[in-house]
C-alpha cells in the first residue's frame, strides 16, 4: 500500500501520465484531515472506470484508501489523473468516469 502525504513538496510524488505500465506510486498526496473535515462537495465514491469511450481499457479500479476518497469528494479537481489497475498506468482524468457515468475530476 502506498504512503499518503500532505506535503506538496515531497520529492517522491510522481506527476503526470504514464505511457508504459508501472506499479502504483510509493506516495500519493491527500488533503489534510482538517481540510477533509470541512465537508464534501461531491459524493464519496470508491470505484471508477478507465472508460473505453474516453480512450481507456474499460477496467474498473477500486480506491481502497478513505483519505483519497475523501480528498476526491472535498476537491474533485485535486488530482489531475487516476491510476488504472488494469493498464497499470496513471492517466488523465478525461479517461476516467465514475460508475454513474460522470467524469472524474468534475
């Protein structure tokens, strides 16, 4: 499991999409517990699709970490992309959608 950090200057944070398969990152950034406690502007969602109609493989990814789920619900634009466990790539939000069909990151 990856480590979660709140420091945007952590040098281990990877930025940008992958073009070849890789393992998940060593660390992922999340909003602080205090910021997440302020409430959510979107529902808490754990599953998204690497939508084939958006250029993805069609595979479903489940987010296992509550802090990441809450970060997405508090600030939908916090992450510029997601990780597909099937392709094993970080890709832009435009390629992902929630199970209700809405685009991740909006």
